């Protein structure tokens, strides 16, 4: 899988969808981030917010593995996607081929 910005954004958006379908994990995410449901809608396309979603999964291995299993994603791709989304346009981040 090639992890470019678009693919990395899609992984993070899938993460948000996963959280929306799991009340317990969504409540945990909201509590840890200080977000409320309105923030989810308003910030869903923000690169910083998408990085935060990926960081949430990286911070809890059972949740990470459950998410990756549901979406058929390699768990290592989450940290790569996070790196891609954190990169500044002038960082010259190449696409990651996996």
C-alpha cells in the first residue's frame, strides 16, 4: 500500500468512523482530547485533528489492533500515516511504499 497524504487522511477518517461506531472508545477519545461531538464534525478535515486520531490509536494497542483488524490495515501503517500527516509541505516527504 502506498501511504501518501490522501491515503493517510483516509486511514485517519476511517479511525474516526471506527470511533463513531464504538461508544466506549468515542467517549474515551473525547475525554482524552477535550473535544465534544461538534468538534468532531468541525475538525474532521484538519491535519492536526487527523494526527490526533492516529495518536489515539497508537496510545492503546488493543484499540489499535481492533481498528486495524476491522479495516484490514497493517498496524505499522498507522504510525507511518501519522508521520505523513505531520510532515510540513516543505519537508519533502516521499510516498511510503509498503
